């Protein structure tokens, strides 16, 4: 069992969750059960999958959860585009959040490659 808190990608994903929660507090109230909820759930899913994968018994299990985290990160990347295009966040906020999710996706890809090479 690995300590997920020691993964750099988990730390960045956790920081992104906090940033998204803060940014989404100003979304229109009619989006509470729409984009606000979807964006928050996809954001939380990334570090959650990493934590769950680290709690499993093997690198193969962890790799499977890293792949799920990648899917959630891709979903979040699209949702960020939607909130930007709808004008729910300023371009500067979007650029910061989008840059973070793209970096996390690169880190997840690197972790997945390492886990597959270690098999």
C-alpha cells in the first residue's frame, strides 16, 4: 500500500480541487445541480482515484485507477472550457485552471508509463 499524499500528481490534483471549489462558488445558482456539480465531481474524482489506487495491492491495480483519473481529468478539461465559454469564469481564471489540469494529465500519463514499465 502506497501513501497517496506523497504522489506529486495527487498533491497538484488536490490543490486543483480546492481551486475549482473556490472558483465555482460564483457560478449561477441554476447551475448548482448542473455544471457546478459536474465540475466539482470530476475534479474530486482525480485525487480520489489516485488515493483508492494507492490503497490497492498492486501496481496493476494502481494503473487501472490512474487511467480512471485520466478520464476524469479529461472530463474536467472539457467542463472548464464550457464554463469559460459561458462566461462563468474570467479568461485568466480559466487559463490557470486549464493549465493545471493539463499538467496533471501529463503527470498521470508519466505515472501510467512508469507503472506499466515496472510490470
